[in-house]
C-alpha cells in the first residue's frame, strides 16, 4: 500500500475512534455489534448474547441505542419499535465504520 494512503487511513481511523471515545462509546463493543449484524439482521437478544451479555434493557441502552442514534444501526420494523420481532441491521455508515475499525486493528 502507498505510504501516504496508509498514513491517511491511520489518521482517519484515529479520528473516528477518538469521536467514539469522546461520546462514551466502547469501541470494541461497537465493532462486535456491527460485526454481528454485518450480513443479516438480528434481534436484540441475539446481538447481546453474541457479546456475552444478558438481554437486559441496560445493556440495550448502553450498547445498541447509541449506535441507532448515530445512524450506525437501523430497526427492521421502525413502525413498531417495541415489537418482539424487532431486529437490528447495519447501515452504510455502520459498514464504513466497521471497515475503519477493522483496518485500525491491522
């Protein structure tokens, strides 16, 4: 890879991670959540279970809800937010962030 592109990529990654930290968002948990819904939508319980957490409202408000507010996750049924069939899927912005986080690990 071109050194200037690599340097720019590292700078962008650092800026994105800095913004997440400033907002009090756990970067590693964010990466895990986005990775879990990368290919298909999952329920709240399925996402939290993949992270080794209980399906408790507090875990939802700390991990999933901030990602929804930031436009990184979407509801599959936005008209019925409390539906037991509600699932979460990644947005284009979420997918871009996931790629940035994955690149920053290398």
